[in-house]
C-alpha cells in the first residue's frame, strides 16, 4: 500500500512538474528564437510567457480543476487571441484605456457563456493590446497551445493515476 502512495505522488506530481518545466522551456525557446521582443514590441514575450506558464501549472499540476480541461484551455486561448488581436486593430482609432475595456468586457462574457473559464487567456488578450503584439503573436499563441495540449494529452494517457484505479 505504501508503494501506491509513492507511485501516485510520482505520477501525479513529480512527472507533471517535470513536463510543465519542459513545456515552459519549449515555449521560452519558441518566444526567444522568433525574437518577438526585438522585432516587435518590448516586453510582449514576457507577458505571453507569463500567461502560458500559469496555464502549464493549471493543466499539469491541477488536472482535475475546472480550468484544466483541454477544451476550456483551447477555447479560451482562441477567444483571447481573437479579441486581443481585434483590440490591436482598433487601437488606431481609440485610446488604449477604451480598447482595454472593449476587449476585457466581451472576453469575460464570452469565456463565461462558452464555459471556457481559463483565466490566463485574459492575459493573452491584454498582451495584444498593451504591447501591440501583431500577427506573430497569434502564431506564437497557436504554437504554445499546441505544445501544452500535446503534453497534457501525454499526461492523461500515460502518466496520471486515478487513485481509485490502484485500489482494485
């Protein structure tokens, strides 16, 4: 019985923490290899990176939480990216504080209505507006969502142990 507790801790905590670290390292490599900050907007990769680091923690370390469902994660980032990019486009016509509100309000409602409550995606939307992240940011978000989703699927299929399975 003692080995079961160790196996659960290893499979449900240690391995996910290692994979979260790998995911964040991969995302860091993608962000910095594309030189987003150098060629586009100072500080934008930091806020994109921060949102995905939080998502990695949620997806890998709290896999049974409401925000950790893959469908919520993917939908929320799609909505956050779309509204954030829209906000970037309308910045030419409206002041920053108005655009921030025009992005935040509908995004909050859409995340709720579509049951896609994954809070770090709101950070992505605001990054597009505050740091004027352009189409390269959209590509980075897509790449990051794919990396995190694939690693989460690996965890679900091969690593996570539901404690009831060990009792049998």
